[in-house]
C-alpha cells in the first residue's frame, strides 16, 4: 500500500507538472499572440499615419493651389477697378472754381480774423479820453444796459 501511495503521489505530481507545463505553454502562446497583435496594431497605426500624412499633404496642396488662384483673381479685380476709376474723368476743378465764384461776396476766414483783431486793438489815448467823457456825462444810460454796465458804473462811483 505504501507503494501505491507513492505511485499515486507520483502520478498526481506528473499530472500537476504536465498541467503546469500546459499552462506555461498556453501562457507563452498567449504572450506570443499578444505580441503579434501588438506588432500588427503598430504596423496598422503606422500605415494609417502615412495615409493620413498623404491625405493631409494632398489637402494642403489643393487648398494652396486654390488660394493662389483666388489671390490672383482678387488682384485682377483690384487692377480692373483701378483702371476703371482712372478712366472716369471728372472736372472737379471746374466745380470748385464755380463754388469760389459763387462765394466771392462772402468774407473768408482770413478776412473775418482781420476784422476781429482790428476790433480788439488797444485804444489810442484820444479814443480813451473820448470814451471817458461819454461815460461821465451819461452814467444812468450805461446802467440800464445790463449787469456788467451796472457793476462798472458802481465801481467808478466808488473811486
């Protein structure tokens, strides 16, 4: 019986070793399959990247080709508009000459400025004396003119 037990232990050990061996083989096959799948996915990724790069480059070239044509078209349109504008001839100087002739009786800004400066020139001593005489003879008339005249007459009477 002890032999049987030993034999039985040996058979069970062999079965366990065989199972472990099979498990290791299955595990190794699984690892090899996973590595193969990983290599296949990497290859597919690289091919997809190359295809994407080729498609992107083609799209870029298509847009670039159209852009160059549209820029040329826009430049041609601009050149045509400039040529058309230059071909139209208006006698603008005649219009301005007529306006100046119509306004010949109206004083210019320069003339108005001369009049203004002439009006604020300092008075000569003779004019100042004459104004003073008029102010002394008619103080009541000045006061009626407004607040400024009233204040000025009040200031003179206080002196």
